[in-house]
């Protein structure tokens, strides 16, 4: 087919609508306009068909050498960091993409030592619990154990956030990101993943507190 095109006269009967076309860079994975973090291909086409939306799926991240945690210079030695361009996906898209691309890895969680330090640029920030902590759960007047309210601040509150405790899906929040939960006594990990694939993990320990005699 390409050989056949080569035989055609270089100018002549086919006119491309050049006014509308630009040589633009497209993300080779998502097909959106490329950002500096995307593997890009050049393509002569109309910008309008992409709606001018830059790729949201490639992000530049810094990780530990084994790529298991995201870190930054304020909480991790810079010379040990890896600088990577990571292909991220919202959870539902990730679910389908993974079945076709088993080699794909979700973006690593933020290193426990870096949670506060990255909060300036972090999309999500936990209001409670803010750090690995022991949460004392008192008894209510009726003898039942009280619940604990976990709360998150999101840069774009309308973004949907999916809550997990110990890798078990608990529920989703939108706009007002708070959850009243009743985890069992012991150690837990809270994992929050938003619709854009941003991820936040926080360890905590639940301890039931008997009433003073
Ligand atoms: Zn991209």
C-alpha cells in the first residue's frame, strides 16, 4: 500500500486541507496531545479532533530504586532516586487495560516518610489520620464502640475518591471526602485512589479504650 503511494505523482490531484492541519505531537499511548512526559509521535492532523486536551495519563514521578514508593527530595536522598515517566490510569480504566497489558504497573504509593512533605504538591492530603498513629476508640454511653471519622482534602473536591482498608474496597466519596468507619482493633492500611489514579496510603492502628473505672 505504501509502495503504491510512492508511485503517485508528488503533487496534483489530492489537496490536503493544510489550513486546518498542523504537525502536532500525539501521545503514542493515550492518543491525546502529548506532554513532555509522554512517548510522543508526530502527526499531521487537526488539533481540534483532540479537543486540545493534553494527555492526563503520563506523569513524571520520583521513586525509590526498586520503584516501590514515590518519594521527593525533601524526604529521600536525591542521588538514590529514580526519575520516571509513569503511565497512570483511573481505577476503572486500569481494570480493563490490565487484562490486555499484564506488564502494566499502577503508580507506586507515596513513601510513608514522605506523606506530609509532599503535601504541597499532593492532590490528596489526609486530614485525619495525618500520620501513622494509634487511634483510641472509646465506648459510647450505650456500651457500643464509637466509630472513627476519616477525612481527606482533595485539590479538586468534585473528583471521586475510592476508599480501601487493607486492600478491601469500603466505598467512594465525592465533594465531601469523609468516611465514618469502624475498623477492627489492630494495624491497618488506608488506601485512597481517586478517579485520576492518584493514590495515598496511610497506616494506622485501632485500639479500643475501656472506660476508666
Ligand atoms: Zn501520554
